[in-house]
C-alpha cells in the first residue's frame, strides 16, 4: 500500500505479510489500509521534533525520598537539603522516578511512573558501587530472569529490565503497598 505525501509520489510502502485466507480483500479491508497509509503519511510529513533535553541528574530528599528535578534546594515536605543523584530522573525515556522507597544489598528501589502505560511501578536500580562489577551485573540480570519466570500471587511481577545512564542496570516491577518482611516479623514477636 503506497504512503504518499504528495499526489503521484510514494514516499514509502506499507508491506503486508502473507495473507492467511484465500478470500480477497474486502472493500472495508482496503479502506482500512488506505486510512493507515494516510495516517502514516501525516507522520512522515511532520518536521522532526527536537529531542527533549534530559537532565543527567536529579535530587532526592534523604528523609522522605521525594525526587526533584535539579535546581531545587530543599524538600517541600521535610525542608531537608536535597542530595544529588547522578542519574537522569527519566530512565530510558519512559520511567519517571518519583520517590525512593528503600535500599538493599544489590540496589535502591524507587516508586516511579511508567509514562508509556500510565501506571505506577517500582524501579530497582543496581547500587552505584556495583556498576563496574560484571559478577554483580550478571546476578542482577539473573534476578530479573528468574523473577520474570514466576507467575504467583506471592511473587512480585517483573515488567521490564534495562540499562540506564552510566551502565546502571534496572528492574521494573509491579508496585506493591504494604509492610516489609522485617515489619511483619517484628509484629509477630
């Protein structure tokens, strides 16, 4: 199906895969393909947008974990002086870090927004001290694969795995609210 920006001039082609039916394309099928080609032509005809400038750092409140764009001096909630985090606040152009939830042996977990799917997620970033460790990176990748292979109500769902700026690996998981295992153990004793 030709994609045309001007009459009598095809800029691109929409190539269809093998047809799974021996029925010929109906008029509705043909109209749909023309509509898709016209929409693609409108996208091709737009001038390219300038890429948005991505800050290579953000700031975080050491008390409540709230994340701020660079330039903020103090936390709006706590009044605390913010700490600089040498990473973009928007990971891979998709995950917007909102607040730090906690840290562990392998990394730090943030509450974030998946801007593509408009949902809240948890993002676990490998700890800065482990960035250059091939062994730690492999353990982190293995954790992502193993967790992604489980489908159980008692196991957190892994949605994505990637590498952000400065070779910082990260996991994107479902965001769960509740208490930590440590809090539950204290409550039981």
